[in-house]
């Protein structure tokens, strides 16, 4: 149980295009989902927290207009990187929490974004 | 911001116990200690968590000092598949701030 998937696993796009990454909780309802970014040889950096049906809360320094997060259902959150540039190339990881157990987070496998 | 400090890297011989330390001297009374690990290019994997008592599960043991200012993750019999970056996180709510972690290399 408690499986989180991400799609796509790897995406390559041209500079200036927008890319959507999906995060799904496969066997539980995720009241809260989190998005992280990880640059090579660095740690995970929390970008934003989203609760189902409400606007995401972004961490300081993360541009909300650049990284659009939608959490429209209890099993799906999407992160859209708008007008992507090479510096947005990174490993994007989501996690999900059902809220049933204290502070549990189940992580997805990550999506590697390469912007040319 | 991360509230933990860990050594950047450690080696461990295969079959031996791996003891990974973590300092969290500013931990608050309601914050738990969590351990996750990340194998290259994968999402983090939950290992164990605790508040103040020592904890054990099928993967590892967690030893938390009485003052809760530090903890140690113990992998009792390390295997090559345990090679990963291990993250120690303290959190009260559901927002995790990852530190730099410890890169554990298990040597044959």
C-alpha cells in the first residue's frame, strides 16, 4: 500500500515551453501533497505544499507563477513548469500524505526534467 | 530550513552494522525524528521515525539520546543495496526540510 507515482519519469523539452508533471496516490487519498526539487548532488528542497481543493503554499523564493500547482482531487496533484529554461532542469519529486498517521509522507519516484 | 547536521559520507563493510549519527540540538518537544534514504535517481524511502523512545523495525533501529539532541540510525547488517544517501529530518508538522544527508557506501 501507500504507492505514489509520477508521470512522466523523464521529460526533455525546449526552452520556453511549459511542462506538466503529474503526481498520483494510487491506493490512498492524499489530503496533502508536497513538491520538491533536487539539483545534482544536492538535497531535496521543498517547493510547495498543497491541500486538496485549496491553493498551494509556496516556500520562500519559489515563484508561484513559474511553478503552477493544482491539487484538484484527492489522488492527483500536478506541477506545471511554465516557460521552462535550462536552469529549471532538475529532479522533481512529489510526496503525499493521507493525514491518517502522524506526519507520514510517501514519496514518488521523481521526474527528471531536462530543458534544452 | 533543515535543523539537522550529519556527516557528509561514511563507509561500512558489508555484513557489519552501519551507525549513522545525526545532531538535532535545537529539536522542539513536539518534533519527531525521521530517517529516509535515497538511492540514486529515485524518490526517498521511509526508514523509521521516533519521538523519544528507541524504535526498531524490519529495516533499522533508531536510538534517540535522552536529551533528544542527537540520534543514531543503525542498519544491523549492511548490504550493498543499502548504499544510499541517508537523511535525518526533524519535523512537528507535515513539512519536511531535508538537510544534506550522509552518503553511505557499503563496501564488499
